[in-house]
C-alpha cells in the first residue's frame, strides 16, 4: 500500500498533492523574499517575467505589469483574464519576524504578501501553466501579474487593459477562502471642510468650525441611503480623519475631515457624492469616482462553473482591481481576507494546495458551461 504523500516539513496529508504544488511553494517563498511595496514592484516584476520565460510562456511587460497569452490563440473564443497583484502594503507594527524572510512550518508559510495576494497570484500562474493540458479549453487565457493594486494606482491594471486583447471576463485572485465573491463594494473617499469664523477663545467670539463639522458628522448617521443590496448591504460612510485649529486660544475657522465611503451596486459613486453635497454644509471634494461597486450575474458562466463545483457565493466588503474592470469578473482566491494587512501574515499550505486544485477545477468546469451568454 502506497504511503500518503508528504507535505514540506513532514506534514502528512490524506490526499495526493496537486500538480505544481512543490513549484508553487518554492515560487511563493521566493516572491515573499522580494520587497514589493506599491510602486516599488520592479524587482518582483522582473522575477515574475523570468519565471514565465523559463516556462516558455513569452512574457510581456509594461511598467511593473507582466502578462502572457495562452497558445494556441483562437479569435473565435472568448478571452478569460487570470489576474492578481504583485504589490503589498507596508508592514504594520507588530511583526515578530522579518516580513521579507519567509518562515515555513509544517502547516504554514509566513511573510508579507503571502496571503494578500501572493498565494492567489502563484496559484493562478500555475493554473495558467497547467492549462496547456486542456486541449479543448473553450476560452483564450491571459495571465497578468499587476502593480499598484493596494493603492488603486493608475500604473496598475488600469494602464495594462488597453494593451491586452479584448477581455470578456476575469478571475481576480484575492483571499476569499476559495469561495466566490460575486459582488464587491466600491470606494469613494471625500475630503470635507467645515467653515467657521475665527475668534478669541476667551471671549467666546467667532463660530467654531469644529462644532460645524460635528453637526455634519452627526447628520451622517441619518443619511437616506435607502437602496440596500442583498449581497453588499447598505452604503457605509465612516469618518476616518479630522484636523482643525492652530493654537489653543483661537476659535478655528476651518475643520477638515475625511469620509471613507463604501458603496453598493445600487448607487454610482457620483450619485452618493451628489447626495452628500445636498445633505452636508461642508465643502466637499471627491478624490476619485473610479472605484465603483461591481457585481457579476448569477447566470454568468464563471459563476455557474463555480456553483457546479459546490462553491458558495457572497458579497465582499473589500476593494480589489475588479473595480477597474469594465467586464464581468469573479473574485476568488487563496487564504483569508481577515489576515490581510496584519502582522505575521501567513497562508496555510493546505490552502495553497486547495487553490491549485480549485482554480484548475473552475477552469475545467468552463468546458461544460454555456459561454454564449
């Protein structure tokens, strides 16, 4: 009787390891060791291009974005983008190990970007490589490792899309515990400035801009966002920063505060901003309207393929590059979103194995999906 296969560090598992597991673990370990903060992905992009080149996948590069096309390419087939990001956030306080020194145990791999979203990126790349086994695949594939996702930067997926062939649909790799995020909240950041009249604090003169801001902030709790989403819930407005005053004895005539607004698919960001302008006394300025909420229809082939595999679906409160994609996209990936941006970020080796299996199974399930929709 054959022995059960062995995971690294002699961790036994009751099932066979999926193809590319050892390669995926090695590549993820290498990637973690390359500092890749947003707008500083050059070395990671060079590394990614080298891996794809070593696998005969003819990588192309623009800025810190790297991509490759499947072969043979058939113009009669729709095109599926496999995308995740190279960049990471800055390490938070509280790390007990070096964020860029991968720490492997019998169960996990710790390091900055391991969970968000290195494991998804590597599993998507391995799925792209393994897709060469599927001679009857009904889609063309584009694999893209992109930059600046963590800051929604203009040098990331947004700059790359015009360089790619027309894309019909996408799988976006983010930590979702390999379940389907079929909707995603958008983001609108608004800079607000309440106005008052300066005066001497001892004399009670002027009009305090801080108190004017407080009136607006209290009013935010009762804003009439009536259109809730079954998947994403209500629009959520949060005051995250506030600043006022120059010295202790001067009534401030300006109070600046920042609104972090998570929108659902029932509103465009422009609609939300217009409502705020109508309801608040402060002067408002939106930083961008680019990052709207997104969703993919239940009947879409990607969702139907996932359902055929027994996957569950949900609405995601977190933002990803799919906010910048003008085509249907499904967010699904390795790891747990709760670990993202935390100290001692890690991914489980079992999750890595499940990602390799899950992505390939999803791709394979498209063989029987109705892609005419």
